[in-house]
């Protein structure tokens, strides 16, 4: 089920970027790294997915000038990083 959700979140994130739908970007790009962490694919892949989705999402929200959504998105990505640290480092 987690692999299926990963594919869905990636599709939703890409569609949100293409069609400029803020909720699609938030949901897709913030939940895809969480699914990668849950699947335990690898420590480096999980960390890279968090970094990559943070950069892509931040660039999107800066380009459309949605500052509140940018702050909320960075907060969600910080939660993803916390989950990564809890799973792999501690």
C-alpha cells in the first residue's frame, strides 16, 4: 500500500507543479518523502528525497509568491526530516 501511495503522491506533486495547483504541490511533494521513509528503501534515498522535494516545493512557492504556504511547506518538510532522523539516526 505504501508503494501505491508513493506513486500517487509523486503523480499528484508533478501534476500540481504542471497545472499550478498549490494543494497538489503541498500534498504530493510533502507526502512522497514520508512514504519513502516508511518503505525503508534506504537512508540516502530518503534524505535525498526530502532535500529534493524541499528545494522543488520552495522554488514553486517562491515563484508564485505564496509565502504562508511556503512556511507551512517548510514546516512539513522539517517534520519529514524529524521522521527520517527518528527512523535512521536514533
